[in-house]
C-alpha cells in the first residue's frame, strides 16, 4: 500500500465521523475547510469549536482560515493559502500540509 493511501486511511479514521466531512481524496474534499478543521479538532479540540463552524460552502475561506490559524497556534507551518485550497485543490500540496500537521501533533 502506498504512503498516500496510508495517509488517506489515517485521515479518514480521524475525520469521517464529523458532520459534513467525508474525505475520499486529497483534492476537492478539503476545499470547504471542514476536513482540516475536523483533523485539528480530533487531536486538539481546544483550538477550535468544530460544531460552531458554518457548513455552508460559501464559508470555505473562513473555515480554512480558522484551520490555518490553529495550525500556527500548534507551531505547524501553514504551507497553503486558503484561496489556493478553494480554487486549486492540488493533492500533493494538501498531502504535504497534512504531513506537516502529523509531524507536529
């Protein structure tokens, strides 16, 4: 099994039980910010209130900014811009951000 597949399985086991989150890849599933927020909340719930996040797709930038602010509070470098995640959804970049998170958590 590839390292990407292993990372995806690990992410799914941590976030797919959150309302509105269903991670099946490292692309579009991350564009609304909820998967990033769920991943952070799963390990550091004090950093953000997942239940207070707006699940409306129009709130994607806000949710991503909340997630990237939480990354910074953890000392995890934010390697992505919220706008890039919404517009580009580049799988390798998203994987790299998650790997950085895993190494810091």
